[in-house]
C-alpha cells in the first residue's frame, strides 16, 4: 500500500464515501457514541485489531461512552489511501 499523499480532489472524493467522517486539515475524524463505557471499549478493541492488521494506528480519544478517532499518515505528512481504507473498514464494524 502506497503512503503517498492524496491530492485535494482525491481527499474530497474519498471523504464523500465515508459515514460521518469529517476533515480537519491533514486529518479525518469521527466521533462515535455508545450506550455505556463497556460498549465504547468494545468498539475501541475492535478498532485496535483492525489497526494492527493495517499496521496503521489512529489517535483514539475515549470519554466514557464517546470515542473519537483521528486518522492521518504522519510519516507522509497528511492523508493517504491508507487512512481512507482504514476508515472504511472501521465503518463496517
């Protein structure tokens, strides 16, 4: 998987295909809310397994029942295809 930066046009196109992800500069982010802490942590654990499989790890902020995920390919300095592939896989959880 290439870790080349996507063009602005590519980022906008791919962002349209995602559910509830937003762009913040060189990152994409999504906040997910669950009924309680245990369900939120179950989601985080599922994301962790995906991240290991992709060898690409999101920043994760956990606030009781709210989980915010932030994706960016730091080594490339912005958004790459890998960020969007992982986001699409997270959306399938």
